[in-house]
C-alpha cells in the first residue's frame, strides 16, 4: 500500500532507528528520523506534522518523557498519535495519552499493524 504519510521515529540507538526506518519505508511510509527528543521537537516545529510518532523513552539530550511533556502542551502536536517504546514494562510508563506502549524488543508486525491502522 503506497502512501505519502510520514512517521517520525525517535530512537537514540542508530541500528534500531535505521532498521525501523527501513521497515516502515518498505511498507510505503515516508520516515523522518531523530536520535533524541530535541531533534524530534525541532522537526515537529519546522515540518509538516507526521501521521504518527514512534518514541523511545530513554535517550540522551532530551528523553521521551520530556518530549511527551512538550508535545502534550502544544494543542497542534498533542493530537499526533504516539507509540511509546521502552525497555521498561509498559505498566511502568505513565503515559495515558499514548496510543500504545510497547516493551523492547518490539514485535515489528504488531507495531506495523498499529501504524497502518492509525496513519
């Protein structure tokens, strides 16, 4: 299914970010990638809104929690569906506004279904 929808992938691990980018692109999505929350925040402030954000929690410079705090304070950006991924158990992630919370390693097929359904 070809689409021009953009997914913003925010992940500090280079290999994980690249792999997720490649998988999403193979599924027909455009991907914007950021290595931390600060890069993702800059992207959101300067670019068209993505249809979805896939966000790691533990990152340097600006972590996922700080990013989510800023995102949720901005009316235009708060509405972007966000999937949170973390090494923590999902019950330890206190983000009721997140579309989904996945524990790493993420089942890529399940993640893709959520992205396809919501983008």
